[in-house]
């Protein structure tokens, strides 16, 4: 039955304007435009002799389920026998940030993952990312997953399998926590990301020593680096962490741009979702959450601790200096956590955090 009003000339808020596009139509058009741009980039990259490459990232898991991470891209291959090829092979090249963004993601590519006798097939997502859980029985310790996409050389990803009796783990932010990157500062963030050499990035004082001491005293504890940084920067971040002697750990990054249901990925949602995922994957684990007071770490960690107080050993917040907080547009105030069931620690460096962790018998 037609329930529209008789006065058809009077438009309501729900009456479509002729020629206008709905939100869903605009979103679909944006996806089509994004796909067209990526297709053009792929054609151009192939013309420039870029080659397909599968990149493997460190994964983690339990004795029955592991998380495998990787990416499929078109990248520029160094000339055989060149210094660039030798440096790339040994992982010690001095890379400018913008080079990490010249590669082109291969969307929806078929990827074969082999772990022992278990073979799994998966499709990379819109950004070429592979992020999948594989059911496989493995002993605690380090294992290898082999990733193979069509037209690429097989690559190996290290997988850290956590024993069921391990009850302590570490989740750490990266930007302004273990590495001074000035990510919240609009102009300096662009400079640090696209121009600055990775060797020029500074490690936060005392943080490498802190995390190293934690892994020495808790040798089976997993280390997870949870950041809102893009996957394009993963190789650069991995080299930085290794060069500055941070303990090995899985990187959980994100990508900017369109998703299936929103215009831009939310960095805060990315962190919340991964914390919730870790809580489900390791229900008996208590995590030390390490972050800074320049973005949203306090609010995210506080919310997680309120919902899962039995899964948080402590929350350690690195305080930004006055100059850092000014350029970052301010910082969150150190909140009143006297009613929290979880200990909170504040310090401007790793040494100060270590002293307070010692009073909690975590160090």
C-alpha cells in the first residue's frame, strides 16, 4: 500500500534529490576508483619490470592454532650483483622511508601456506595482506611457515609457538614508545615516514634494555609490537628493532585507506581488536601493556583492563617530554588509577619503568 503524502511537491528528509548519489553508491564508486588506480599501478609497475614478491612477517600462536602474516607485492628487483642486491639479501640496506611505499599490492592473490604437513590456501586481501589462522599441532618453540604465491619465490616466516603454561606476555606500542617518530605531528610524520633514513630514527632511551631484561627474566614470554603504522613500513620497523637490539616479536600493523565497510581504517579500533583477539587466543595469559601518553594508548589500555583485569599484569606508560608533547599537540593527562585493579606505571624512559616494575616483582 502506498502511504506517501498526497502533496508530492513537499520533500521530506528521506526524499532523494534527483541526480544525487546515496552514501552506499559513493562508497561503491570509491572502491571502483581505488581498484582502477591499483590496476593502473600494476600495469605501470610491470612495464617498469617490477616483479611479484611474497613478504613474510613473524607470526605467533598456540600449540593448536597459529597466526600467519605476510604480503604479496610488486617490487623493484635490484640488479644482479649490485650493492643494492647484496644489501637487500643481508637485510642491512639503508632505506629511505618513501621507498617502502613504491611497491604495489597484488590484490586477492592465491597464496599457499605450508607448516609441516599442513597445507592451507588463502587469498590476499585488498592490500595484498595475508592474515590467517591455521589449525596445526606444533610443539612450543620456533617453527617455520612457507608462503608461496603464484609467480613468486617461496619465503619462510618464523612462527613463535607459545607453551600452554606460559602466563606472561608483552604488548608494546612502537611510535613514541620504543621509537621516537613524532607520528602525531602532521608534517614531521610525513618527513619521518617518507624521507628520513631508518638509520636516523632514534630509539627511546632505556626501552630496548627494559624489553630485553623482561625477555631474559621471562624467556618464554611472547613479545607483540602493536602499532597503528602501515604494513608498508614493516620491513623498516623490523630492521630498526633488530638494529637497536629490541627483542624479536610479531608486528601487528594496519593499512590506511578504504576497507570493506568504511572510508578509513581506525587505528584505535585496530589496537582494541587485536588486544581482544590476544585475550581470546591466550585466555590464561597476563599481559604487560606498554605505550605512551601522546596518542590513545591510555584510554585503549584502560578500557581493555576494565573488561579483562585478570589478563593485565600492569600498564606502563612512557611520558612524552615537554617538547614532544608540544609538537604532538599535547598529551593525555596522567589519570587517577587508584581504583584500578591493574597497576599503572608512568615514566619518561625505560629505566624509570624498570624500577617500578621491580616493585611489582615483574622485573
